[in-house]
C-alpha cells in the first residue's frame, strides 16, 4: 500500500475515536492535501518527517477536533498557518467556514494558496506576522504552531478580537486558566479553549 492509501485508510479507521464521521469526498480531499504537502515538504520543511499514520492522526484528526467548537458559518483566523494545520483540514470538512490564514513566511503562504486551489476552497491569506496587522473581524482564533509560542501567547490573546474564542494546541502547561481537552491517544497534547474579555 502506498503512503496516500495508508494515510486515507488511517483516517477512515481512526476517525470514530475522534468522534468524527468524515464523508468519502472529505477523505479524498484530505488525501489530496496530504499528497501536495508531502511533495512540498522537502523544500519548505512544513512539518517534521512522520509516517502517513502519524500525519493522519496527530496532524489531521487532531486538527479536526476544532470543528466541535465552530458553529455554522463561523469566521476564524488561523495564526501561523504554515502547513495549513489545523485550518485546511477544517475547511475541507466544512465548506461553511470563513477563514483568514496568517503566515509570516512568503514561501509557506505560496504553499497555502496552492493547497486551497487543490482542495477547491477559498480563504484570505495574509503573509505577515500577526503582530504587524490588526486582527480580522472573527469570532475564533486558532493556533497550532508558532515560533516562541509560550512567549508570544500573551500578545496573541491581547491581539484577538474582544469576546472571541481562542482554540490553541499545546502541552500541559500552556494555559492553566483555560478549559483543556486531551487529545485522543495522548497524555500530554491538549486543545485549549479560552474566550477573551
């Protein structure tokens, strides 16, 4: 079995443990995204090398846990989009979402445009650091990977629109005051949910 087939089979067999029911069309599009990412990864180092099974679970299925927190037609800003995680899997699974992808690397922003074209979704891409722009008018802000995440976290919380919900991925000590949801199959990776004042 080749890597994309292994990736798709892993999604299919493990999605129930993430309380997900993905359509065959969604699985196909997620696999197209995986194919594209693996082609670009050698040049751009979008994600650390990993097996198709690990990419399916740790990267894609964990990203899709955001969906439970996003109501219909939700507007979300994804900060440090990089490889498109968590936002591109969410856009594949939910066509109603409206997203702004904020990525400081111009090269990675080019990859994000290519990924959106490949999956037939549109989104706004801003190739700047979040600190250099005003937060878009959104109700949700997601962030999975950001250089110096812990150091930049207070600034990110301050930057987020008032009353918005932050959906952040991290380890045990990231946000002690936030609600945290343990990732399936992990004892140290969490989704943190925090509403700003």
